[in-house]
């Protein structure tokens, strides 16, 4: 554990403010406590203290957790952790014993690429609210004043992006929706005189739809 952190308080609670009947809660607590006991026994931990985290919502600081044999060590950083575990003997699930050697370790950090940063940005709840607002204003303006084109294009793109950001559409359907919108805008360009606004909107929708669809993210 990192100094200053806390573990424990694992008593089951009801989600969404719903009340769980007393007899059902007793069963849940009993099952969770025995599950915690099984984990503690398997890893050679303090069984009694581990169970108290479930039955009495007991919490432990990093110092207390180490004292009660609930954790192996305290480490200030990744480098500190790697240096401390060097030379440890551990037993794998297969029963094989190995020695950890971190003498010449190397570490890498995988940063988000530009596409992932874009998707992360539009997934922010504040951005989702702004997109939904733009969609509402744009679509209402276009309906009230047919032929303006730009409000409708911005509103349509913003609506699908807002649905993706809010989780209404996952990455697959969000991307498909934007690509279909792009196709519709390209077709509409042939039948209207939008001075290229529909084409610009279609390209923007196609690019964003492709980024979402082929990003590889499950959301």
C-alpha cells in the first residue's frame, strides 16, 4: 500500500437507496465474510481482521494493514515497490516457485493517442451537456427557419456526439450513426444549394464517426 491510503470497510450495502430485508442482508454478509476468509487463508493473511472488514466495516491504514499482516509491504512509488520485491520467492497458481528479479527492469508508459484524447474529452459530462444544448438549439433553429442548413448540421452532429458521450449509444452504434448522417448530408448536397455547408458537415461527421467506430474502445 502507498503511505496515507486506507483499505477495509467492506460491509455490503444496498445500491440506489433501496432497503435490503434483514434476513437477506444477513445471508449476504455471511457469504461475503466467508469469501473474505477464503481469500485470507489462501494468501496467508490475518483471517480474523480480514473478516472484521466485512462484518464490522473495519478499516485499516497502511501501517495497521502491514502490522495485521493484511498486506506485504508499503511503497512510496513504483520504483520503491520494484526495489523491495527484488529477490522475493513466490509460488504461482500452478505451484511452481519462482524468484522475482528486478535488477535490470525497464518501465514504459502508454499515453493516450490523439484519437483517444478526443474521445476522452467528449466523454466528459460537462462536454456532453454542452453538446446536447447545441443539438437542441441547432435543431430547433433549423425547424423554425428551414433552409439555414448550418444549425441543422451542427445540431445533428452534436446530437449523436452527445448520445455517445452520455452512453446512450456505444462506440459501434455511435460511429455508425455519424457515418449514416454523413452519407445523408452528402446526398442532400446534390439536391440543395448549401454553398458547401452540407459537404463540410458530412466530412466532419464522417471523420468523427470513423474515429469513434474504429477507436477500439468498448464504450
